[in-house]
C-alpha cells in the first residue's frame, strides 16, 4: 500500500509528511519528526507515556494513526515549554522531583495539564462522590485522573505534590 | 553542598522532554529498524523456518535466523554477567519467546509486519514450567548455620512454622530495553539503555568476537533499570550483528510484551520460615529455607534466605537455599534481589510470632536487635534499626494501632496497621573516576557510571563542587560511556558509595596538582589552572573494592529501615487500599536530600506493589507468561498510592568509606511489602501467605471469619 | 500490523460503501482495534475512518429518552449533565473504565464492540476459538482467575470487558444499526452481545458491513443508580466483578453484572441481595481459579445495595 500525504499541526507548526498509513501518531512524532519527548512505554495504551494533547484533550498517541489527525492541533511536551522557559507544570515537577528516570515524565506532565483543565471543565471521575456536581480539586481526584500514567520509579507522591503546587488545590 | 536537596542537574531537560534515551539517539543518523520474532513454544526444536515471504516483504533488508546468523562466542556453561550471550545459535528452543528471527527493514512498520510473515514449525519437547509444583527439594546450597537450630526450634516455648510464596517479578522500567547499533570504520558503537557498562562490554565483545577496544557502549540517559538492564540481552546482540552485516545503523527496541520473555525475571520463591522464641520474645531459633527457580544454564540464584542472617539476634540459626531448574528462562536480579521477597515473607513470619507471643511487633523487633553480626561475630557498623523503629513508631502513631486484629472499622473499611524492618547489605566496588579542570572554568567528571533516575548526575556534581569549592553549575558530569574510566555501574545499591568516593579522591588529586604548582593560598582554582595549566589538569580517583578494604572484613556493612503501613480492607469485597505509610531509614550520609527521598519513596511503592499487585504467571502447560502486558501484570497507579513519606536519619558511616556514604537503591523496598501484608492481617485477621494478596486469596478467609 | 488501505469517510453512506469490501473495518477511537492490529489479532485490509461522520451528539428522543451518537466519546458521554442526572449508573460505569486518555478517544460504539481481554486471546501463539475458530481454547485448563463463570461454553470462557455495556444493559438501551443498503434496525442491548456457544468468534448482533450509528436510552427510570466495580488495583484495570444497580427504597429494582460473562449479565429477579445473587449465579461454571468470583459477585451486590441505601438516606 502506498504512503499517504498528511499535514500534522504540531505545537502550532505545520509538518507535511508522506506516511505509511500504519504509522501511529506516536511513531510519526518520534521517528519521522523527531519530537522524541513523547515516549513509547508500552505501545498499547497501558502506560500513558505517549500522552499528547489533541485539540486540547489528552490522548494516548500510540493508539491512533497519524493519518487520522489531518487538521488537528497537536501539542507535545516540546510545545509546552523549553529547559530555559519551563511551563509552570514542568517547573513544579522539577522542584518537587516529580520524576526520577524521566521517561514517563512528559506523559505525566501533559496529563497533569489536561487533568486540571478537566476538573475546571467539570468532567467527573470515578472518585467524584456526587456525580451530578462539579468535581472538587482534591488530591483524591487528581490521583484518580492521573492513574492512566504509570511511573515505575514510582514518583507518584511527588507528582501529586507538583500538581498541587500548580493548581493551588487542597489535599 | 553535599546533602542539599538541589534539583536534578539534568532536570530541566528531562521535564522538557529534551533528554535523548537510547532509541531516540540521532548520533548515527537515520537507522534501519529491527523487530524480533519470538518462539511460540517453551521448549523444543525448530523443525522448519520459512522466511521467504518476510524476505520479499516491502522494505526488508535482512532476515536473520539460526540458519544464517554469523558465528558468535560460545554460551558459557554457567553464564554470568561478563559472559557471551549468543543469539540465533541453533534450532533449540529453551524458553518461550526466545528470538527465532530478526527482521530488519527500512521502517518499524515494515519490520514488524514482515516478522509476522515468518512461518515457523516446532517440535515440542517435554519440559517443566511449574515452579509451584516443586515444593522444596533440590540440592541445598548457601547454607549458613550457627548453633543447633533444629534442637532449639523443637524446644522453643513459642514457635512459628509457616510457608510463604512469592511470584515472578519483572523490572519493567518505563523505557523498554532498546539499542541502536552502528558499525562504521571497523568500530561498533551501541547506544544502549543499560545499567552496568563494564560487564556488558565484556559480554558483548565475547559474543561478537570483537576486541573490546573496537566497541563503545553509550548509555547517557536511562529510562529506569530495576535490574532489567544489567544483563546482556538480545537487543544489543542482534542489533550489533545486523549493523555489521548491513553497514547501516540498526535500531532494535523490545515491545512491552517482549519485555516479559526477552529480559529476565525475578525468580519465584517458596520460603519455609521457622522461628522459636522464649515467652518474653527472645528469639532462640531462626530458620529460613528458601527455594527458588533457576535454569540449567544460569548462575543467578535469588538470595531469598540471606536477609535473615544479620537482621535479628538468635543463638541458633539456619538459613539456606535450594533451587529447581525450569524451562521458563533465566532469572535475573530485579530491584531488591533477595531482600524484597525475602524480607516480605520473613517480616510476615515475625509478625505471626508477635501475634502468638501477644507482643507489640515493634517491641519484638527491638528485643531482638543486635549490634553484633550474629553469624559473623563482628560489629554491625552504623546499625540504627532500633532508631528507625522507634522514630517511625512515634511519628506514625503506632501506639494507636488496633491491637486485636479485625477490631477497627471506618464505615465499610476494616483498618489495620503493620510494621516491618528493612536491611540491605552495603557493598563497594573498584571504581575509577576522572576529574578535569579546564582553564575556561569548567570541571568535567567522567565515568562509565549510569544514571537510571537515581540522581547520579546530580550527586556527582555536588561531590565535585564541594571538593573543589566551585559552584555546582560549573561542574559537568559525563556518564555512560565505556571509553570513560571504569566502575561497576548502577546496581547493587553501590553507585553512590562507589562514585562519591572516587569523585572526591579525583578532586583531591587534581587539587594536589594545583597546590603543587600554585601553593595552597589561592581563592580561585580556575585562575590558578589558567595560570599553571593552560591545557587543563586532570586526575583519576579510585574507590577500592570491598574485598580489598579491611573495613569490610572488620565490619558487617548494611543499611537499615523500618516501614509502617495503614491499610483499609473493604469488608464486603476484600479490596485492599493503602491509606498511609511511613518509612524511616538509616544509611550513613545523604548526598542529596531530595533525590534520596524520591528513591526511598519509589522503593517503598515497590514494596506495596509486591504485597498487593505484582506477579508474573507462567502457564504450566505452555511455559509462556500469561499476564504478559501492563494491563494484566499490575503495578500501582497514582490512585493506589496515598500520601506516604520517607524520613532519613542523616548520619556519617566512617567505616563504609571516607565519604560516610552507603547506598539506598534497594533499601526503600526492603521489608515494606511485609508491613503492608501485616497491616492486611491486622485489619482482617486473615493471613495470606501467598503473594501478592489478591481478591481471590483474601476473600475466602474474610468470608470464613464471617 | 498488515498493510491496509486507509479511507476517510465523509458520510454514513460512503462509510458503508467503503466497508462493503471484503476485510474492511471501521476505525473510530481505535483504542482497542489498533492494539489488536499491532499484535496481528485483527488484520483488516481496508480501514475506513469514520471519525468525521458527525454522530457525536446526544439528542433527546420523542419518547423522553436520549439518543447517543455512535461517535460520542466516553469522556463526553460521562460528562453530559443529562447522563449524570438521569442515568447516573451509565456515567459512573464510564468513568470507572480505562483512563482519562482512553476515555477521550474511545467511542460509544467502539466501547460496545471492544473485544475480550482474555490473555489467551491476546497471545497469538495460543489456540483460541475466538481468534482462530476451531483451534481450541487455551484458557480452559489454563490460568483463568479473571475469566468467565456464566454464559461460557466448552469453546470459550472469555468475558466482555466493557463497563459501559453493563450500565446500558441495566438501562434497557437499544443499539441503532445502519446496514449496507441503507436499512436501519435496532437491537436491544439484551440481544446485542452473543453467548459463545460453539461460535465464540461471533460476538455481537452486528452483521458484516453494518455500522452502529447510535445507542438510545429509554426515558429516565429514576431510582438510585450505582455502579460498583471491583478490581485488583484502585484504577485503570479491568473489572474482576462489577455491578450495575438501580434500587428504590432500599430494594433492588434492576441489576446487571460485569466481569462474569461474555456479555453484561442481567438478572430479572426480586428479593434480597442474596436471593438476586442466587438467581444471577444459577448455572455458574467456575474454573478452579475463579470460583471466588461467585462470592465476590454476591458481596459486591450487597455492597452496591448498601451504597444505594446510604445514598437514599443522604437525600
């Protein structure tokens, strides 16, 4: 089967590519465009290391094809901040040591940014006690919502502390 | 400077996603992509392998099988870390998932698709895959005996005789094992995610039949290790074979599912623990018989029974190990080798004894504390186990514990507290570090050491900055290359000891050179270097190995900790949830308070995982890993981990080394799993002796109690 | 993953035409399909992207219910105020499934069509009647602690992994299907998933070339709605047992179980939690590994009912 042309809009810049339709969004980012901040931890939606924002919503980039994303706004860790100008969430992860090896970290950070937005928008979660009410900004809510991002170094307590620093949320 | 909780020096780049891990390295240019096809059977022979369709598939450059793989070094009879690990040697299959072919293609998608086109036929041969069918048995090895255990145990007024099992565990770092191998101009460079480069270089050179000088391994950034990147595995070997044939760089990354069969596992274990005590809780007999899985070919035997050897005093002691050789692949060290499963079960047995004695489990541990190694009769330097237990009990509020099991409720939750001790041997390995001062104002520290997320980059910069009295920003640490001075890499909790000692010594040696040229009265070392050493000045610092250090014969070197856990168990369903946890640790000097705490917390969560979540299942008929992905092999999520804390009793262990430093990579896990298991018992009155404590194991007991 | 052709459909009709080719498959969220394609378990020759068809709204029906477009994402469905207010069991089931990332992508139709998580189905080296009809079932006699106890057969003991489907079953939802020649039909949730019998590879009532276009909820039934999911870790894991419950004044009105069977296991029985559980579990055929699920199902139902009583008391 022949390659397909697709334009991916990543961190505000268009990238024209000719791609095997089998290429996932994750592999397009990593192998074709060298946005290697987005990580491949399991390649089957079971770890969250590949989390990116598409049209402002977090998804697992390993379980979607690049050719399906023509016209979408894709944001990766590289678009969030740079080592010299870190996004507040990146800065909080740095200060709280919300990582060790750093491999799941971009996914955790992208997810964390999205989680705060989801709570702000009132999206409920498994631990929202009153499903009809806006969810509270609590550690319990943040933990549940971050559970799609595994960390084998197990930096979980520090990640939650970092997110709390950014959100100003109570425990 | 030393001890300060500064942010990781590579941190800004890590949180920005700008650190290149092995499979992301661009140094060799665009690589070809490999994909491994694994054996579909657990034991037998390949009768036919048809690669025609794969070879004809789009983009395919190479299909390697045992029929066309180049000659490699021989597999050792009892292979260790430095030995050859040849791949695709012959038609023999010794474990499920063993590589039977490598496909290399222009793209990852092409290689993966072509690998599926290879037709393989097998002859299955009888095999033994079932660890739990072998209760004990096998040759008894690694025996340590003091006094007359059997008699003392028989005569003990109070005793416990309980058998526990722990399952197979996997390291599963979030970065899967991966390599880019690049053969050019007669030199092989392997960008490999690895823990201990020195050994890997030996093994890879023997495998490829190359001179070590013709190979460079580069492992600058490592996305977690936990043991799975210690051994030489097929990604390095196969990518290297392929790049030599194709003369193009070849990338080969394991899939997560392949990580189960292409990397080793922690052996499953069975432990019979027998404890005898006086009525007032003094241990008179301490016995731990461990039985572990291994294979016919490999030399790693999980030292499960060793943990009890210096943990508590008892005049009569017997600890030993037997093993069974199975066809499930080689066990390898996984974080907390021996002590993670060993302490989890041993500290469960101590809890059972406390229950039988009607004693506070903290008090029982304190009563059997010792400052003398009970088997080697020499001091246990820096032993502050009692301080860890007391400090932890105080801070955790242990006095408030439910003394009677199953006596406290919070709504539908049954509440329990548990405690366990931790101990980890401290070891030191011969290590060299180079320190160089450039006139431009830069200190460079070089080693073949790796940073798995342990904080090595940061602590080495702190040690060098402190020794040379320069700002840490002016120290550049360069790790993870085999052409740097050699050490023993990351593993065995020895990294911080090895590295801080050698780095400090190298700094001293450089400073001596500057003193010799400039005298001692200067303020700015860079100014003196500019004046006296226009081309820079450097020196090597050395850490002597424990075997050559008299302190390691005069003292028994360990690190210590205590863990306190509170769990809730749903009275209806038996779901277990950790509610809070505290660890208190003593390990000599802290090099960086922030990264040390992180590593301890991470270790503690490994303990939680071992108690409640993790376990690899082998199908006894087929020999494959049944729960072979991260949806089925469960590790904790954020939601499983509430607020937990780790406290460090900062110290300086002058008998460990002149820096006062010991390691913590394994200590955090230590006996943590035991504290969780004991809390589950305290909550429910149900003792589950087979780990992890799953619904199916806990619920029957819960129902039986009514 | 085998090579495939990729087409983006602009309309339902175009999608159905493209899917009329042999070995064609729709892709929407892709969260299950792409995983299975990478492993070689699914191998479509033609992939038809239906993400731009619309079908992503939740509209009131004339009868007073809601019609949920096939492409409404799980996260959006769970967040919809009408669902949270009037069909709380559905909202609760949705948020107990998968992860935030997956729920943002997974669709209503795709969730219904997801395939089993039986580990023997997932391993292509193992015989599996679902994957290769007639090859046998390696799960039988294998490690089966999280496999089925109800509705299973000698050919297959897999369970259906969806949480959402269990809630839809208890709510008596119907599935709206468009056919190749424009024919539309509806199938009640009760009949949508099939039991394996001798043909475990046939999983749903969907025929070759058909497409789910919507799921319709009847008018709100009120009551206290609970979804209680039990699993081996606190989040991001498939159910061991789950219970979708509608209770009123402390009595069970409707209940369905997840995690036990190849389809959501609805039981129409009255009485105490124990009596309802007895009725539900009649004819269960546990393996040596998963007998605990019977006790767990019983106790989870009791827990769900206790939750409902508490919730009612709190009002």
